[in-house]
C-alpha cells in the first residue's frame, strides 16, 4: 500500500515538473502560433500517439458524455480561460489565482464529505505552500493590479481544474488511464477545432517544420499532454485528488527554475524564500495525507 502511494506521489511530481517547463516552451511557440492553434496541435499529436498505445476502439453512447465533460474541464475550457486571462490581466495574477485550485479542491471536499475535513497540519501546509507560490510568482518584482475580468477568468480556470479532479476521482477506477487520456485528447481536439475555425487565422506550418520548433511541439503534445495526463490519472487513482492537487503549487516554482536556466531570468531572495515555503507546505500536507486511514 505504501509503495503504491509512493508511486502515486512520484507520478504527480513528474507531471508538475514537466508542466512547469511547458510554459517556457509554449512561450517560444506562441511567437508564431495562436493559443487555440497550439492547443489544437497538442491535442491532435497526443491523440495520434495514444492511438498507437491504446489501439482498441471504445465507444459507448451512454458513457461518452463523461469523457467529453472531463475534456472540456481539463483541456478546452481550462486552457481557454487561462490563456484569455493572461491577455486581460497580469501573468503574475493568473499564476497566483490558478494556484488556488488545490485550496478549492480541499474546501469543496470538506463541504461535500464532512468526514474528510482537513486537519490543522493540512490547512497549515496548504497556507504555507500558497504563500510560497505568491513569493515565487513575484520573485522580487511585486506588482499586483486587479483586473476583474481577467482575474475572474483565472479563478474560473482554477475551478475547472478542481472540477476535473473530482470527475477523475469518480471515474478513474472504472476506466483504464490510457483510455481516459486518449478520450480527453480526442474531445479536446473536437471542442477546440471550432475555436480555431472561428478565429480564421491559418496555422503557420512553415515555422512548425523547423526542427527545433517541431521538437518543442512534440514535447508539449507527447510528453506534456499524452504522457502527463495519463500519469496524472494514475496518480489521482493511487493517492487521491487532494494529495495530487497539492503538487500543483510546484508548477510556478518549476517555471521559475526553468526560466532561469533557459532564458537567463534571475531568481531573487524573495523567489528563493518562496521555493522553501512551497516545498515545506507540500511536505506538511503530504505527510498528513499519508497518515490518513482513508485516502480520497
């Protein structure tokens, strides 16, 4: 049992390490691609790859709505809300507000399942980790300006990811993790395609066929989407949605480290303090979760 949980924590950690680096990669591809175009290409590449891993055809009309709903929450609407929020408000606002997803998940779980209320150490861990996220995002350049439309969209993105976690928690025990991920990418592609068509801008395939850009797209589609969503599904099954979502706090930290290494961005004392707080908060929350008799 303990070994199974350790594998779940490792998978969640791998996911956030990769997702944290995808922001830097996406930033370089968005120079010549629109956000919805990048979403479409990622979903298409991931679906094609997963079709080789899971070639079996699975389609049951009474069950397809489950996969569509998860795809809308985890892929299409989440990405749309987050990307649109960045165009309306500061990126720092978006990073901080999206990082409230673990808190939303924990509070909702406590309200819906009173026997699963958070203990003091868990609450302390969530609070410390979130404080660390704020410091990591600012990294010495404190500049927070409220923009109601953009900030509400960022909170919507956090709520969408939390909702996806609940749905995944409910159905991950019924379906194979590879099948769930394959369906997510299929319906993500179908629901994103109308957005691309409505935008009316052609995809710059000429820039995509440059080797460096093609490798970056492959990283996003094959690793960031296909691989990580599959691992995340397994992690939620093994350690529960609360424990898995706690790792979301590490994404801004990873992004900061990758940006420093790849783009030469400086890490200030505030950023370092934030890293310590994020890791400390996660340790407090994770240890408490491990000690629980009934994992969610």
